[in-house]
C-alpha cells in the first residue's frame, strides 16, 4: 500500500466526517506539494479529482496555479502510462 493511497483515504475520510477541515486552502496546499515534488502517482490524480468533486467546481477550486496543475497532470499521465501504474484503489 503506497503513501499516496493512504493519503487519499485520509482525505476521503475527512470529506466524509470532517468537511470543515477540507478547505480550498487545504486543497491548494496539497496540490502545490504534489507539483513541487513531482510525485506522479495515480492515487494523487484521483485525490485531486475527489477534491474537485467535493467542491463541485473545476480546477480552480483545488489550486491557485491552474496552469501548473494542468502541466503536472499531463506529466503524471505520461509517467503513469509509461510505467503501467494504475493506482492502488
């Protein structure tokens, strides 16, 4: 079980039980961290999707750097396709 999978499950649990903790700032900080560290994992992509669904909004709801997140997504998808990593769950 990868750390990104565990992180995704923790955030999902927060969405289910502690919505007050899941803010746009929280989402922005998470996505900035993914982009800064160039962590290309399917679970982080799914986490970003889950947060956009939670906020019922687009990419701007999870980051102040939409262009950076778009570029990160493209690079992550390239990396995932080349390695065959489809995520943990």
